[in-house]
C-alpha cells in the first residue's frame, strides 16, 4: 500500500504550497512511504484525482484542490482532514495504516483497549 499525495508543483497559491509541504514533510519525517503525484505536470494525474475525490468531499463549486491524499485508490482526505487527524494523533488511521509500536497513536489505541 502506497500513500499517494496529489500536489500541484506550479500552484500560484502560497496556501496550497504550504499545505502540500506540510503533508509531505510530516509523512517524510515519520518515515511513511508516499508517492508524489503532480497534477500540474501530468494530465492523467489531474484527471484521476478529480474523478476519485468522493462527491461529499468536493467543493460546492469548481474542482477539488491539492493536496488530496489517497491510500492506493482509497480516498483518505484533503489537507483539512489530514490536519484534524494529525491534531488528534490519528494520522495512521486516517491513512488506513497500522500505527507503529511506540507512536503516540499506538499508545492512545492501547490505552483505549485497556479501558
């Protein structure tokens, strides 16, 4: 299972650039293997991302904006959902991955199981 982060390498939006860097930096720092899929340089990536973001996660107008995160073809969420999962120490669950032993998320799950 590979995490895929759909990004736009040539985005004019500073906000989008920061969000993309935040997601990819977090994944890299936590040694979570991911693939960067550029929608600006590859039309197939753009088309695939837009077709596979679920209807309920789409903006009311326009197309979904990067970063969008998938586990293979399973949609995980956008930056806001990622940020919320990170704040809740639930990124591995958000990504559909098993939290490694010793991580904050694994410790939180162990505490819940003991209760």
